[in-house]
């Protein structure tokens, strides 16, 4: 039997990279995609999959990507993240635009490009990396919570629009996961990023990847529509219990 093909965007790091490993272990042929294609190539060599460069904010890059990967069964949209932690009145508008481009329009762009191939395969599964920021808010989080609210709306809309087709939509909505996320959010400031995880046991990228693999390996009639997962210490985005150091 030919293997099912799973594309993972944002596969050069964190949840995306771990998802490639988990999906390969679950028997998928994997396509690891991100801008840092050399990292994807290392991962592809490790799991026996493919690596393709991809910038989800760029029309030409997504078109070339779709042409190269061909028809697929599963798309895990992990590309994205946060930029900054500013109050709305101090918002860096370019940062907000970039977040919207990568987290929201990027998902739309890649979905538009790959959906015809999913249909040709006969069935498929779109997994969106949402966040608890998709239904909670916190001071300084305005730009990121706005985009993850949009991802939540996008997933729910797709589920309505694709109703009647054998295409599943799953939103995985994690709380705090220790990846490069905080380092990117704080412009490369690793000390500030480390403080995010101080005194807490955060989720790991592997915790989320296991959930992604579980969702896509359910029987074809089962759609896990939204999966919320948090560290035990994180009761809300802004309410984190920290152990005294
Ligand atoms: N970590 C958390 O606490 C957390 C919680 C909830 C949800 N999430 C979401 O989970 C997803 C993965 O985040 P992560 O925690 O794994 O962070 P990460 O380690 O920073 O990984 C982010 C990935 O997105 C890729 N990416 C960013 N912009 C891109 C673009 N324009 N085109 C293609 N790829 C792009 C990056 O690759 P390149 O830079 O190589 O392109 C990288 O592989 C994100 O959507 C994030 O919002 C994270």
C-alpha cells in the first residue's frame, strides 16, 4: 500500500519538527517545510522523508511548494508564532501585519494551494496549530491573540464549508510549549525567553506532536475538532503557578 503523505509547515523547529518525527513514526511519508530548509533537510534525512523550502507569506513560494509536493493527505499548519508583547496603544503595526500574514493568511494560502491535491487523493485532514490565545486574551497579547482567534474562526469556517467532503479539520490549541516560540517573540532575547518557562514545567513539542499524530490516525469518520492542552500549572494564558526557585 502507498503511504499517506503528510505535509508539515514550520517543520524547522518546535512543534512542527516534532510532528514530522511523530508522523513518520506513525507510518506517514513526511514533507518537512519551512524557510530554514537546511534544518528541514536534516530532519528529512533522519526520518526518511522529504524537505522543501517554504515561506507561507509568499505567493510564489507557496505555488512552487504545491507544485513540488504534489497530492497530499494531511497538512499540519505549524508555521507561525508571536512577535512582541506590547500593549495595543504601543503596537508595532509591521509586527502585527507579519503575525497575521504568517499565522492566518499563511494557513489560507497553503490550504488553497493543497486542497485540490487533497481532493484528488479522495480524503484528507487539515490540522491547524491554534492556541489557548485563540479563545483567551492577556495584557500585551493583543496581536497574537487576535491572530489565533482568527485561526480558530478559520478552522470552524472550513469545517462548515467542507461539510459533505471526507476532509477533517482539527485545531490543536496548546498553552505554553517550550520551543523557539518565546525567543522569536522577544526578537532573539534568550534570557527574556527563558523567564517565560521559569519555575514551570511547560509542555514539550513532543507532547503536542503526539496529539497531532493521534488526531490524524483516528478512523476516517472521527474528527477531533478542537483539542485544548495546557501545562497543569497554566490555568489561563496569564495565570501561571511558578515554583519558588
Ligand atoms: N510554543 C508555544 O507556547 C505555542 C503555544 C500555542 C501555539 N503555538 C503555535 O504553534 C506553532 C508552532 O510554534 P512553535 O512553538 O513550534 O515555535 P517555533 O519553534 O518558533 O517554530 C515556528 C516554526 O514556524 C516557522 N515559520 C515561521 N514563519 C514562517 C513562514 N513565513 N513560512 C514558513 N514557516 C514559517 C519557523 O520556520 P522558519 O523560521 O525556518 O521559516 C518554525 O519552523 C505556531 O503556530 C505557534 O503560534 C505555540
